[in-house]
C-alpha cells in the first residue's frame, strides 16, 4: 500500500501538499510584504514631509497624497516580498526536515518547486498591475491634489502688507483689493542683471499650467535698474508686466508628466513619437550635409579647373581654395555629430523597468527555493536575513544598470534586465550543484 501511494505521488503534487506549501509561502509572503511596505512607505513619507509641511497642507490633502502614492510603494514591495517569502518558506521546510519527509513519499524537490513558481508568477502579475495600471492613475490624482495645495499655499503666502523672500526676489505687498493686491514691490538681485526693483499700482497672482511656478500680473509698471558696472541706473515704464518665478521646489517625480507616471502603452507611444522625431532630425541633418557638401565640391572643382590667371589672381585663387578645404574639413567634423535625444534613452529605460521589476518576483522565486534548501538551520530567520542581503544587491545592480543606461549607449533592455538574468543564472547554478550532490550551499 505504501509503495502504491509513493507511485501515485510521483505523478504530481497532492492537493493537500500543494495547499500546505502554498500556505507556508503566503504566510511568509505576507510577513515580508508588511516589512517592505512599511520600509518603502516610510521612505515615501520622508520624501513628502518637508514639502507638505512647508505648504501647511490640511490633513485631508496630506492623507490623499499618501494614498495616491501607495501604488508605487506596492509595485516595488511585491518583488522583494516574493524573494523573502520564498526563502523563508523553503528554509523553514528544509530546517524542519519536511523536504526530506516529502522525498520519502516520492515528492522530489523539483516537484515541490511548482507552487513557488506559480505564486512567484502571481506576485509578478500583481506587481505589474500596480506599476502599469494603478501607478499612472495614482500619479495623475496626486498631481491634482498637489496643484490645489500649491495654489492654496501661494494665496496664503502673498498676504496683504507682507514681505516674502523667494530665492533672489523679495516681494512687498500692499492693501488687498478684492482678488488683487493693491500695490506691490519686487526687489531683485541677480548675477547677470544686477540690482533692480519693480513697482506696480496693482497685481494679481496665478499658478502656471505646470504648477511649478507663480505668475504675478502687474499694471502701471515702473522699473529702476542699476547698470552692471554700477555707474548710473535705468528707469523704464510699462502698462503691464507678467513676472514669473519658481515656488518652493516641487516634489521629485510629480512636478510634470514624466515616463515614470505613464503606463506601458503610453510609454510605447511616446517612444515611437520621439524615435520618429529623432529620425526626422537625422534625415534632415544628412540632407543638409549632402547639399552643402555638393555645393562646396562644385565650387572647389570649378575653382580648380579655371583658366590661366595672373600672379595676383593666382594668390587670390589659392586663398579661395584654402577656404574651401577648411570648409570641407569643418563639414566632415560636423557630420560626425549626428542629432541625438537623451530623453529617448530615459523613456526606453523606464519602459524596460516597467517589465523588469515586476518580473523579478518570478526570478526571485526561481532562486529562493534552491537557495533555501541549502540553509542548515534557523529556518525563516535565516531565509529573511539572506533575502535582505540579496534585495540590497539587486537594488544596487538595478541602480547601476539605470545609471549606465543613462550615461552611455548601452541598450536599455540589457541595462534593466541584466539583474534578472544574473538571478536566473545563479538559480540554474544552484540546481546544478544540488544535482551534483552538494546539498548544503550555505
């Protein structure tokens, strides 16, 4: 009877075993997710805290900003949770000799591998959904709330009869008249234009479309500017003036629509558009180069094939020849500097990252199970400690790949997928060593 059971088990995983292993994985995954979620969420709070506190945002807006930033936290926490969860589960099963017990029933470690791969794939899909669907929508709502916060902050900061300083600008306001400031003075001191002050009979404040600066519309303008050399001054008048200046530094990543906030579909369309524009610029540059080169060659040939001339004419002709040769050399050098678009590389990197980071959940599961089988004791504790080390190494490789992709012509796909490829190779190596009989890797 026992042999019959063993034979039956060898053809697949019994449901009770599948549920048991999946339960172990999910428990470890939940614990790991809470840890990484708290770590990344606290980091997000620290990034937002200074900017939010500086604008005296109400509690409701602050909570909304935190809620809309959650998709980015979830998207990055899931893959690392898969690594820690799989390592903790496999290490616990191995430390309690449950892997050995399953083997005695005819269930080899390779057969027990299936639940880890299935759950790792599920984690990757959840991470991708958070990264591609929820994150762009959360970012858009984040910007709306942030824009309202900036506007409210700006209206509070320009109070009547107040003096405020913004970088090199000092703003002095007068009596408030309805939605406008009755009179205003702007004192400015810059390295290029020297010292100046602007006075206006009335002014109003608005926020530009990008929500990154304020625009003061002024009427009845009088400007007093000191000359650069400090000798004398210039006085000018104008009926109206729009003065734009930057507000407090916006939150990184949310001041404008960037590739990080886009879905894969939007990124793909943006990449195609940028690639098309770059190709058009390259073709136009090549066309202009060919036209100018042909014209220079024609002039050079015509000048060289001229009839006999006087000594004075010959000297002039040689001067023209030298000028033509120098022009050709300059043109050849200019041809080597073809048009480029660094933002295209950035968009390609972000597009690759949209897939590479979620896919890390599956690759981590490939690595975690054989690595967990090599732990001798301590179970979940050892697995979690190893996961933290591997997470740090993976994040460092991902950061190095992105930096290399931005500062060189390395393929964005190679730069972003190289860490996953390394994880896959290490997983294959661990299985190979285990097959050779080295069951204790660590």
